[in-house]
C-alpha cells in the first residue's frame, strides 16, 4: 500500500535491514524501540551486519536477539560484558556490542561491567537507563532517583536505607580502559540524531581497536512510572536529566 | 609432570581456543602454567584471568557460542559460583570443557582433596533439568587424555563436559605421555554466532523460551540427548571381577587406594574385585546391575559422606547389599581401613 503512496524519489526514511520484521514487545512510548533502531541503522550503514555479534541482557531487552538482524547471544543477568569478552577475545576482528539495562549493568553485573571496561575490552556497551526494573514489573533499580516510588520502594527511595542512585557511567569513565563515554537520550529527534552519532563513533573506534566505548541512553518507562508516554518524557527531562546530565563524559584525547 | 600442569599442557595440545579462569587452590597451576607457556604464541590460544569464576564461565559461554573450543577450571567453592553459567551453557547447548579439582567442603572448607562435589557435578549443580558428561580421572595420564576426550564429547553432543579431578590428582607428579599438538580448528557450525550470512536468518544463542510448550520441547530434546549419551559413552575399568564374590567400587584417586585394599584382601584369600567408573555421568548402571547378580555385596569407597553410593544402590536396585565407606573434609582413607570396612560392613555385616 505504502509503495503506491510514496514514490521512490520521495522516500526519505525506511526500515533498516539490521532489524528483523518481528513485532517488538516493548510498551507504547518506550525508548527501547528507538534505541534498537539507531544501533541497527549504524550497523547497516557501516556495512557490518555480517561481522557483528550482539549480546542481549536479562531485562526488558532480553528478547533483543529477535529484533536485531545480526548474530546474537543471550547472556545471564548482568553477565553480558563477560560474554562479550569471550566473543571478542576469540573473534577480535568482529564488532561486538552489549545492550543492557540499568539493573543488569549497574546492579547484578557491576563487577562484569567494571572489569570488562578496565581491561579495555574493545566492545561497545549500550546502556539504557530508565531508573527502574521494567521487565519484572517496576522494582527499584540502582539508578532509581531519590524519593522515586517503585514497587520495592513504595514510599520513595530512601538514601539512608537504600543508597543513592548510582552514576555508573561517571564511575566507569574513570577507568583507563574506557575510551569514549557518553550519555544520550532518544526522546526527541535532535537527541535521536545525537545518540545515533555517538553509536556510530563508538563502532568506528572499535574498528580502530581503541578500547571500550560506552553509550548510556537515559530513557523512560511509561508503564512502570505509571505515566503516559508524553508525561514520562517530560518527567524524564525534569527529573532524570538533572541527575544524569546528557553529553560526552569522556572523549578520546588523541582525537 | 604435576597433574594440573599436565592438564594445562593437554589443553594447549588439544587445540583449545580459549581458557578463562580465576585462581583457587588446589588448581591455580592450570592458569599459571598457561600464562607461563604463552599458548598465544604457540597456537593462538587465548588465556585470560577473569575477575571472578562467574565472569570466567560467562566468557566460556561467549567463546563457546562462537563455536570455539573454550574451557575453564576451578575448585569446589569456585565451581559453585560457576553453576549459574553452567546451567545456561547446558540450556543453550554449547560445548565446553570444565575442570573441577575438588577440595573438601562445605563452605570455604579445606584446600585438601575430596570427592564431595559428586552430587554437584553429576546431578546438575545449577538450576533446571540438565546433565554434564562427567569424567573422573584416576591418574595424571587420564587427566591429560580426558582433556582431548572431553572436547570431543562436548562437540559431539553440544554439551558441557566436566573433568572431575581432585586435589590429589591435581597436585601429584607422575610420568605422563602427552599427545601430539592438534591444530586449532576454524569453527563452521550453523548453530554458532560467526556473523550473519547474507540471505540467511541471523543466528542466536539462548536458553530462554517464554512459552512453556516450547520450553518443554527444549527439555525433550535435552533428555533425548542424555539417553543417547547414556547409551554410547559409559566408561569404566574392571579389575579382578571375573571370580569376585565381593565388589569394591570407587572413582578417581580413591579408586587407586581402594585397589591397594583389594590386593591386600586377595592376599588374605578374599575374592574381591574393583569396578571403577570413569564416567560418573553416564553412570555404568548395567555393569553394576550385572555384577549384582554375582557378588554378595558392594562396598562403595569415597572421599565424601556417601554420594556415588546412591547411584550404585539405584543401579543394583536391591539385588545385593551396598554399603559406603568414606573419609571426608579433606581426609584420605588408607587401604587398611578400607579392607577393615569390607570385612565389617560387607563380609561380616
């Protein structure tokens, strides 16, 4: 139908081949779909679909291997950077990425995250931070903001007993193995473009064997934040961005 | 050569692509030997000291998913940490080699040798219905040979294989004949993530099936594979069983001590034989069942509180008396007490 409506010369945007046709299970308004898409677009644009191996986490993006049209491995909860290490060490010429949420990367997988980056594993880590455990139904995450309510912090996160939201990205940026560390968002067209550019940079650096590149995407969770998509984006801008400010955190010195 | 070092050398020679490990007594010589012998230069084999046993087993998962010959080694407390990853590897049906140089437990236990991880290795120490192929070497030579065999079986069945050794085998020095260097093989498996081929759907490796119907199908496939393994891969050694009226059974290092007890018993005129399972899974069920018709009783000797003895009892299914003698917590039995146990528990019992 759309072929009849849109003439080829007017076509400005089409679905990337690096995503499959499978319908995504993500909730309406969730940032995962966009984050998947820009990563897939970069993979296709670089012509590396046949050389890329991705690692899916446990969390909302546990089924990412159904959506990315590249070879993928599904890791145990938090272990994606270790799995990616195993892949990259035996296939140094391939492009390897992990795609992880905040619970996966910054709670149960903190050791794997820090040590893979400390070894400077030449991989891309895409870290989607929405401040909550989405898949299991809205429990408190390491990145849940102070006072933010979740099903396991029903009266709000209390720093005295629950600790403070973990700025894992600033933490890992200290490590010599981290080559390029940036924090992006995908809720507005301008942000989508910037985030895509960051992912492109990261994979270009991987080609040059530069070390770990880390792209955080601050995102929303309308379902578990119990907001409409529009409200959740507004809430994200007003509450998440002040604590997790967007922008590059570590840029290569030799660039 | 020292058991752990010989095993490490065998890994290089077996054409292993990658070793990921974390130090723990009494098996740290494996990674020390590998680091010192630069397999990267010899064969291109990758050796990496991980930040934890958990990371190491997940690195194995990643490399094995690429169709590479990957392995890890540890000792009991470390092996407990690896169980999560082992379950995922079994569920995703990836081939790999695991080595457990067992020490006494529970908990931090002791660094002295033990066989108390039999249940963990044989019955599936992680979650879910899965099986490892478990090889139990009694000599340094067997530890070497089982590295080669272990990789063969792992790839034949796409299943993790464990060499369950112990602190005695790992630490002792024996003469050993090493096999010739085998080439590393470039993987070309359709199940492995090698990079998507044009015009073919992408490959993914997972142990997740959200639909129960699908997960049951996975389990059916696994169970069918295990039946196949049980049919084809049972290994055991029989000594003096032809005329035996009584039977000793033991595995690994403990079988060597028990053999001495058998010789002492024979010298006293007691007709006793020894059945030594070399594969703990698959277990030599039929052989035990056959011998149960012949002998008046079986003494299972283990360096644990009674683990393999349960499988012996299941195998003979009440046909003959089965008793256990064990020393544990890092203690090693001596032949005198084994012979005494035979006389007290089986002959006089």
